[in-house]
C-alpha cells in the first residue's frame, strides 16, 4: 500500500510546508509545524469556498441595513457577551479550561431556549441521520427551524442526561446526538433543522475526507468550515466548544477564530465559585464584554452585581488597598487593588497578578521621579482582587495610591475610589466614560473620589449626590491630596 503523502501545517497561521522546520516560513513562529495528511485537490477547493452567501454587486447606500434579530438564551450574563442573544445563522466559538463549566452553561442555555419555545413547531423529532436527502421544511418561525440539538463527542447520551438531572433540568426536551463523524452530523442538522445546535467539542469531530486523526489542524479547520457553511445556508445557529492549550489559547489553527462570528473565552479558577465569560470577537455586538457567573449545585447562575465579588469586605480601611472603577465592555465595575510593599534586598521583586508587570515597573519609576516615593530597595506585590484581569491604563492612579499607602502604613479614607491614567511626565490623563464610572461608584455608596480633571463633572448632578469629587492634573497633586484627607 502506498504511503499517504504528509505535510506540515502551522498551528498559528495555518500555512503549509512540505517538510518539518523549526520556524514557520509564513509567520516566523517557532515550533508550530504539525504533521498532517495532505488534502486532495477537490477537498482543498471545497475548503476555500465562500463561507457567506453570495449576492450581486451593489453599493452600500442601496443595502437595507437592519439590525439582526436575536433570541435571548434566558441567561442575562450570557446574552450580554453575545450582544443580546443568539443570532440566526451565527457561529459562536467558546473555549476554556477543562471543568470550567462550558458544557454546563450551554446545556442550561439550550434547556432555557427549549422551554421558552423558540418556535411554534416544538422540539425536533428524531436525531438519527437519514440515509439520504431531506424533506421540506415545516412551517413555523425562523424559516421552519425549531428546537435545540446538543451534539456530544466527548460524552455519551447517558452522561449528558445525568448532568441535566444534577442541574435540576427535569423533563428537559433538548435533543441529544452522540456522534463525532462530520458527515453524519451535517445530515442530522439538515434533517432535524434545529434553531440552535451545540457541537461539544470541535476537536472530537472528524471528516472521512481526511485521514488525519480528530483534533489535528487539518481536521479542525475542515470540520469548522463545513459547519460554518451549514449554519449560513440553513439559518441554524451553531455553538462550537473548543479546547485550549496550556497557555490558555484556543487549540487548533488560528484561522478557526477568523471563520466564526463570535469568540468567547471562559475564565476563572476551577477552585473558585466564580466564572467570567469574555467576548474577544463579536460581529454582532461589542467586544470585551464580560459575563459573571457563580457555580452552584444547580449549575451556573448569573451575578447581577459583579462589583460585590471584586471588593473585599474590610470592617475598617487597611493600608495598601485602593478601589478603582474599571470598564469591561459597556459595564463599569468596582475592583479592589491591593499592594504590599516590604523590605527586599539587593534584587527587589516586582510581582503583579491581574495587571501588566511591565506597566508596574513603569509606574514605580514615575512614582519615584515625580512624587518622591522611592521603592528601589523594596519588594512590591500588586493584586487585583477576585481574579479579574485589568488591561486598561485607567488603573494607574489606583495602583500608585495603593503602593504609597502600603509603603507608609497608612490606610486610605473609607469609601475612597480613584481612577486615571498616569503618563511618564507625571500627568494624570482622563479615562474613557468617566461619568459612568463615577455614577457606578456613587450608586454603591462611595463618598470620596480622586479622578483626572477632565473626568470631573461640569455641573452639579443628582447622580453624584454623596460623592465628593477631587479632580487632579498631576500625580504629585494626587499624593498631596490623599495626605490631607
């Protein structure tokens, strides 16, 4: 028997090479070439077929731009990151660590959608793939689409049923298909015509057109392309569950994220009861939105006030603690920044959790040069409470005030918040949507705020009642103000 021709595919950019190389010749990434079976010419042409419906050439002014219709999932936090709900024909990719709760949340969402009655046609009948062809669509909402379908490739139907009973989903009418062959899954989708289908997970699905193993770069890319085309052609919304690497990135080719409409990341410590879902890409909504969930005995429950889990409950103010208001998408959240400054040695350490370590080093230099606070012989540890990651520079002022508070052993006043970006010249720059941040702080009962001058309200507003706002322009001005409070 002739040996199958192999090629090497880059897991970062999807580029191909006839032999193994240490560095990808396309994107220059190191150790990313993975062996796979070369595809036939027909398969390669099919893979590059259009993922979207073709139409005639027209001008933007002549296109009727209407907002897409969304179907709420019954979970407000999930709807927030999706942009309002499930979109007909949309493809969502959700990834996260093993055991984080991906399958649990999706099973709960499917059950809520099924109980709410996504269409008048009721649940789909039958889950076995037909021998060939498909019948006409039934009359009903969403072009004849009805019901939900959960395709499991990692668990049996009995295991999914046991999970649904543990979650309290008694009498659930969600249809389940235990299958990993792509052709059978596509035939079932064409026959059943569900309004939404979950593929758990894309790494377990394989196509007979390829001889490589499930989970390989070629299989993941080909299966995702076929499922995306099926979603666009039929109007069925498809949710793909993806594995992640040890670095936390989605496993498989990077082109997988470009194929889908929405990319969600499930974050959180498996030892903690709180989970975060973050939207990295969304063609139908805003990116960087987050949803906050709490893991309970009955599954994941949305947290309506996430600021409460990111704030420590101190009976009295403690040194090294400063509360800031950060923005996650369109949601303002209060997060406590904690700093610990202790005597170091000849090589002091700088460690940050939830914040950029390089930015911490820069802030310490600005603090020394412009405010006269030296930490050159001190170990500095900074932490964002609750496991949240803050990437925006508006946390600069709060970090510097927390470090100064810990170094001097003096706590900041009770009910104190601060936010603002600090430049290398010592100036305090404004943060985006500062008014919304202040309103959130006032709503939660905070009484003192140090903010950039450009973010100070221009006139008296009832929304800021009870909140004393101190605008500052430079970091040394903020330090002198805090000492006088």
